[in-house]
């Protein structure tokens, strides 16, 4: 099932959102975005768990 995520759901002012066919693919896309646009966030297990919890069925 496709999954989607948006930065707004994480409480960010960022208008970015993405959809992918799998959780893993969406995780990769989201981490790339975080590295580019949210450099203050530390990419680690906590962030990944948070990303996962914010994913919705698309
Ligand atoms: Zn963002």
C-alpha cells in the first residue's frame, strides 16, 4: 500500500510532502529531504521512528 508523509504533520512550517509505494522508499525520500532542508534535525533512530509514526496510507 502506498504511504504518504508531510512535514506539516510533524509541526513544521515546511510545505513539503511525499508519497511512495513502500514505507522503506518513503523513509529514504524523507531522510533525503530532512538532510537538505532540516539540517538542525539529527538523523538517527529517534527521527526514523518519528517519521514512521507520521506515515499515512496514501
Ligand atoms: Zn520539510
